[in-house]
């Protein structure tokens, strides 16, 4: 067998080994060991996570919706958007939702940034959220879930737990309310749902959640947060 062919075969099997390990990790409940991101939650519940806000158009209707159904979610906030709308960040916290850190400016790809920039992005958002709300987030989600060993190290250094997701309706792409709702409606106990209330027009996301949340509750699902508590 030629060296080139052997290398191609190794790459092929290596790829499937990595995919398999990722899928194994995604099934693991809890906050994950050894600094790995959490891909799930325990307690037989689901977790709704909402990224990229706060936003004056989409955060308030989402908060109203969650309040109507008495559901607590986790909001991964962007630091510079908190600085623009500190009142909205306070409203999220006052409603009993968990606040998470989603970097200061949402740069991408996050893992490609120099480590000092990654650390400054995380620390900056932490400071903005604390200043606006008095709450110190305990959770971090890398922009686009772009994790690396370096990003996980920076996360751990600042005392934060990394949180990923399991159910991704790609609502940021605006695929239509029906498609977002269908993807979210397949959520099962132990999974973390990913939605967005910032970074663009999120009317489809809010409409899809308005349809799906009552369905999930009717199925007997309960809602928790990756933090377990605030
Ligand atoms: Zn994001």
C-alpha cells in the first residue's frame, strides 16, 4: 500500500474516531468532566438557551413568552450589547433566568484568536454583565460553539463552565418558523436547545417558540438550566 493511500486511510478512520467521540460527549449529561463543554443537562429536563442578546426588539417578547409559561431559560449575553442595553440585561436577570457569558464582541472564529484576546473577550463580558446586573455568570459559551483546548483553558481560568448544545434549529439562518418549530419540537429530556434573540431579525425564533413551548410542556417536559440553579 502506498504511503499516500495509508495516510488517506488513517485520516479517514481518524475522522470517524473524532466524530464518534464528539457524539459520545454530546450524549453525556451534566456539566462534563475535565473541562469539556456540557452538551446536555440532568434531571430528566430540557434546557432552553438563548444567545447573542440582549436585543430591544426580540428579548422583550421572548421574556413575555417565557413568563407566560413560567419557563426559566439561560441567556448567553454579548458584553457590548449588555453595555448598550443594561436595563434589558437587568430585566432578564430579574425574571429569574440564568445569565451566561458569550464574549464581549462575538468575534469569529473564536478559537483562532490569540489566547490573550480570548481571555480579554471573556473577562470583558463578565465585567459588563456584572456591572449591569450584579450577577456573575458561571457559564460560558464560545461564539458559534467554536471550542478548542485553548478556549476551554481560558474558560476554566476565569472560573466558568463551558456549555454547548444538542438541539440546533439553525434559527440564526431564518429558515422559516415551521422548520425552527419542527426542530425544537423533537427535543428530548437531557438536551440543550439553542436559540437566538440577537444578531438579526429573530421574529421566526419567537414565533416558533410560542408554538413549541406549550407543546413541550403538554408532553410533560420540564425546563432546567445548565447551571442547575442561578
Ligand atoms: Zn452567538
